[in-house]
């Protein structure tokens, strides 16, 4: 379940602030603020500026009382487009990276999962949050997947959404700053190149394949399947030479903006008020997890001789799609980043329910 849909409790109070405006005017506000926020970030060369700017705009509108949310079909399309984008950059190194370093990769992934579970346990021990809510909120997996699984296991959806997307905000912002000041900016396409023509038939074919794969993943209830299954299928087709993935820049710009809005608009007043007691413990746990991920990244730099930003993005406990956007916007080893991120998501998906019950039963 995506935080794009408000919970029933959020819809009870009368709208205030921007919430009194018609939805079309609220969208106009978020679009205008996105332009204002994105322009200086793009001009100064920040990676993923096209996502960070709309994300900040979404936060401002949500905290000003906005009631709009990104519709689920839009977020589904965003995940498919991002999956195809990353698949187009993946070569046969993706599988080779895992096979050559599988033991170290699994050690890193399990370490991140263990520390996130410990953070949830510590928060629950304080009595600020119920056990299952604290565990799912701290779980280092794709935020949308964690929300779906948390709902299925009886956790408080609003608190889990707050914890997950606050971590996404921290990770995305910090990774973007690190990439910028470390000189890892990728070559962003200038606005005049956004509308350059691309082969129409391959584009339509790949979008159709991605959408069908995403729908199949949802039917099979695969967590984050709208991203993972199209990504896996398109990667196989791309690396085998069956298809060549070329996406128009305007489509990527729209996808980045919609992803930023999906994150930012989730920070509503209702959620923040509901989670105010959990704010400090959540922030402390996020900072601790980021510091631990930094240590793991440093170990990868030493052991595997990868560049620091690649190692940091690979170990970042953020949302898979946002990390993918940042990686694609910077000069990093995308295959390595996606290998570790995908491995962590798969493992969290499989052991998450057991881990949540195990920890909650011991609080």
C-alpha cells in the first residue's frame, strides 16, 4: 500500500490551510513550488534535483494542510518507468557482482537488517510505540513494501508510514549532498534535450512489458513487485541484447517529480501529530542506522576497492526507488548499488514477518 492513500482517521478532521482549496489548485501549488525548489538545485548541479525539489514542495504543501495524494496508478507507472531506467544501465556485471562477492554482500545486508531490527526493539522498549509498529517502521526495506506488510500484521499504518518516509527523506537528502560535494554529479540532460525523439516502437514495447510485469507482480502479491519484476525482466532482456531500452527524458523527468511528490505529500499534519511522541526516538534511530551504514560503506571501500559514494548508496537503508534515482543521477557503479539494495529488499521481505514477531514477543 502506498502512502498516497490517506487512512480513514486522516479524513475525519475538517480541512485547514491549503486543504480548503480545490484539488486542482493544490496541485498547482505543489507544481509551482516544485519548479521554484528544483531550479536552483539543478543549476548548482545537485544529483536527483528533479526528485528532491518536488519532494520538498510536497512536504511544504502537506504541512500547509494539503489533502492531495499521488494516485496509486500514477505511483505504479513511476515504479515501472524507474525499473526500466535502471535496467537499461545494468549489464552482465549485475549477476557477476553478486556471485563474486556473495558472502560479503550477504554479511553487509544482514548487518543492516540486524541494526534496523535492534533500533525498532530499542524504540519499543521505551514504550513510545507498540512492538510491531516499531519493528516495521524501522525495517530497512522498500517503504511501500513495509507499509503493505505492516498493515497485514496489525501495525499502526500512520506511524509506520511516518518512520519509513522520514528515513527515506534523511537518506535521500544526505546521499544527494554527499554526491554533490564529493563531485559525483552525473551528466544531467539539459531541458532542451528532454523532448528529443526516441524510437517509438521499442519504447511502447518496453513500457507494455514493464506494465504487464508490474501487474503480474501485484497479482502475485510480490512486495515492491511493481519495481522488482519489471526491473528483473527488463535487465535480462537488455543484457541478452534482445531489446535496447531507451526512455525519453521527459518521461524520466515526470517520473522523478511524481516520486518526489509521493514521498513529500506523505508528511501530513495528521501523521506528524500522531507521531510527535515518536519523533525524537525515530530520528535518533535513523541517525544511528545511517552512521552504521557509513561504517559498512567504509569497509566496502577497503575490501572491494569501490568508490565511497557507490559503497554508501549500496548500504543506504533508503527506499529502493529513491536510491535508484540518486544512483542514476551520479557517477557510480549502478550494478553494485542495485545488487546490494535488491538483496536487502528480498531478504527483508522473507524474514521481516518472522523478525517482527520474534522481536515483538520479547518486548
